[in-house]
């Protein structure tokens, strides 16, 4: 159910186009947003605040003209670059992407941060072959705070821009250490460190559309996708999914519980459900709230009714007309009114009464 739909707009559009009436539907937000960005371990933030009163979760306190944040992090010399970092020259590295590096220079003016080959192509300048260093610590690697990312350099482009614009002493690479690191939430990987995201100026949508990523990245709605025909096959299930709302704090609690206990996800989820009945009770659909094609049925009077006043009788939703899902065309055919000799116990099903 958890889907970062807006992170893949072209994929979503392609699915809608190619799958047509069978494409998944978006039932809305899960109750929280996904966030990607640079994080620091909470112990690091606390140490800096106690010693100097600086708040490293805010980008202003990274300005190398006033502060030396590197003293609170492992130096890049502690990281075995050969074993733990991807070479900048790798074809699977963002630092070899000509367009990305050229765009960085155009936006930052940091010509010294790239190498321009004889054929005019650009690549990131990594003095030791593994770390790209920002302008404010390029002269002295010991002042650089290692920034850890993954893949080919997830979001390294925006952090190159941020470090240059906000005078942040950062060295970009891929490793696992006590560092300023790239992460996303929800995710259990670093939860035990109680990470704090480094906060930048509010997201500038227009600047981002022009390639300038020096402001904060936008949060992404985490959505619930379901089968296109779920409302026909199981309307109560769709209603339930639509009602599910979990806060990011609740999601993190479940993720951390599973990580700490090494329990199965099933047991972890059950444990959370048992202790949070006040949360999930509101997700369960009201049996007397009927879907299209269904009506309120009084099981005592054995007739459909328009009201729920007779509380002593069992009032529930029953099918008032037939719906059949054609297995070939995937189209729904409806028949009304209900004919004697046939019944449908739920949407999308057929049964003959003998």
C-alpha cells in the first residue's frame, strides 16, 4: 500500500495509459509524507549543542566561515575508501555524468569542483579518486564532514549545490560510518540513531524546475494504490484501505520495534494493532453505509428500508441489483431490479439459488 507515487510521475502516467481500465487507482495519502535528505545522528547534534550551543540540524550552523562542524564527525581519513566507496571515475557514479556536473558549475560557479576534459565533457573532481569535496574544505580534507549516500549518488546533485551555496564543509561519497548521511523516511535503517534532518530554506518549486536545488527538497505524499476493480469485487475492503491513516511517528514505532526485537513483520504488526485499537477502529467501514448498488436491508422484516431507526433489527447492506465483471472485456454489467431465483452475496460475485 505504501507508494511514493509522485516520485515516479512518468511511471504512473505510463501505467495509466498502458493499463487503461485495469490500471491501479490512488486512494490517497497513508497519513504521513515521505522525506528524503541529509540526516545526522542525534548524539552528534546533542554533543555540538552542549559544547558550543550550535544546532547542526540547521544549515546555518554549517557555515565554515563561522563554525567547524567537522570536529563532531568522523574524518574522511577513518573511512577505508578503497573498500567502502565507489570511485568517482566509475561509470555508475553521478560524478561522471557530464550534464549533471556542467549544470553544477553553471549554478554554483565552482569551476574548481570539476574536471573539464579535452573533448569538453565535465566530471566531478575527486582529489583522492573517491571523495568530492566542497569549496569550503577542499583546501584541507580534515575539515570536511563525510556525507554518505548510495546508488549512483542519490541526490548528490542537490547536496553539491547546497554545500557550495551555503558554505558547508562536506565531502560526498558512499560508505557507512559516523557521518552526515543521505536517508529517507519511513525506513528502519538508521532509526536507532534518532536521526535529525538538516533543515534548509523552504522548498523553492520554481528554482527546482530550473535546476537549482539549494533549497529543501519537497516532501512526497505516501499513497495507497489498489486494483481498479476493487470497488466492485470488494467494496468494503476498498473502504477500509481508504480509511487507513497512520502517522509517521506510529510507523517509526513499528519499524523500530521490529528492528529491536528481530520479530516477524506479522507479529510486530499484530502487537501494534493490539495496543492501538483506538486508532484502527475508525478504519472499519460502517456496515450500514451502503455502496452503489447496495441498500439497507432489515433482516427481521426481510425487506429493504430507507432508515436505521429500528435498532432492534439487524440492518445491513445487501445487493439491490446485479453486477457482473466480464473476464474478457473487464467491463461491469449491471442488472436491476433484483430478480427472483438469483442472489449476489457480495459485489462481483454470482450465485444461482436452486
